[in-house]
């Protein structure tokens, strides 16, 4: 039996409850410098607010998963002293929970089936035009996806680092996918259900997720869930501007150089590197970095990673 979701309709939760943040890696590869930056930024922000820092493994997409990556990400985090404050949540264990809440959305008329192909959507300009919104299930060919009937899409929010963020109304109001044709739950659905269930009130992550934050806020609103404060960190990119990732041959972290890597990540995040940091242990360094954490000096732009 799926448990019910924790919601609080007065939307003031993030202001009155203790800070709860998280790092939510997808196990599509080992931790690289870009994900270390996201992990460190979210850890420091949580600790600087005397909050809790949780880790959630977003293993919801088996075709993209690399065997052994979850274990390796967790042991790498631990080796840096980035220790989490609660049990790890694995999305792969939570299908019943996701389906339970998806069923509620279906019962409330917030979802509909769609059998459009990617090619059809691209031919219509790339954003989905609610083509199937009036079709009954009998009119659809299998397989079909489930889309959110998006009535009041959020188109703007204030990011703690980047300030006012606006997305195009057409993007904000697109009926996005909640369950894919291949039967997998969509990231937008599960990230929101888990953030609510884990009572996350602060999200610090890479700015590749800046625009889709509006979709997550739309779903949070629909579920009458408390608001979340967002901070999107600069991305580490390759010289051709691509986000550092396993696919872009991100270099494996040299774990014999952990202190140096933390210093590089702190520098990347615009934090002051004091000369005495070089003499500190990793543990002392993290403690100092928490005390001196300053979001006002974090660069707003992606940065090319020098190799
Ligand atoms: N799992 C996502 C990723 O690894 C991050 C999700 C999030 O922080 O909301 O890119």
C-alpha cells in the first residue's frame, strides 16, 4: 500500500520549517567534477543553514543506468566526507508510490493518454500542442504516454542565485509527460513526488534544470504542496559548451587528490580559497567551507573546465 504524501497547503513551509535539501544523482555514470560541484554546493548550503542534507538515487530509467554507478557515487561522496543525514532513497523501490499518486491525478482528470510520436511533435514545432487532450483511451493506439493536463503552468520564479527566471508561456503551459510510452515514470513526476515526500524545502542543483523547474513548481501547486526555494549552480562545461557528463567523456575523479578536488570545486563555486586551507584536513576544510559559504560570490555563468 503506497503511503500518502505529506502536503501542507499553506505554502509557507520553506519559511518556517528547518532546512531540508538533497543531492539527487542519476546513476548514469560515476561522479565527475560537474556532479561533485552540485553535491558540494548542495551540501554546503544545507550545512550553512544548519539543515539536513539527503541523498536520493534517481534510478528511475534503467536503460540509462550504468551498473555499479549508484554504489560508486555513494562511496565517492563518503570518501569526500560528504555524508548524508537520512536513509538513502532509491527511486527504483518506489514504483507503487508513484503509481498511487499518478492514479489520483488520473482520477481527478489531470492526465490524459497521448500516442503522438516524437516526429509528429517535432513537425508541430517541438512543443506538444495538446493534440490528444480530447481523445478517449479507445481512440489511442498503444503504446501511449500519460500527459499532465496543464491548466495553470508556472512561467516565472525567483532563483536564489539567478534572480527572476521567466520561461516562454508556451513552454510553461505545455502538457508534459508523467509516464512514458515505455512504461517508465517521467523525471518531472517522480522528482516532485519525492521532494514532497522527503519534505525537501531547498533544492540546490545544476542550472541545466533551470527551465524545467517551472514544471516542477506547476506540479507542486497542483498537489497543493509547500513551495521549494531553488538555487541553480553554474555548470561545468566542455570547450564546446556541453554539460560535463559521462557521455562527453568527463574525466574520472582522481580520488587520491580529494582535497585538491574540493579546493577546485570551491574555487569553481566562487568561494574564497584561504591559503591555510592547504594545510587543513579534508574534514577541517569542509567545516570551514560551511562557515564561509557565500552564495553572493557564486558565478552565474557556466564555466569551461580546464583540463
Ligand atoms: N537526477 C538529476 C540528475 O542527475 C538531478 C535531479 C534534480 O536535482 O532535481 O541530473
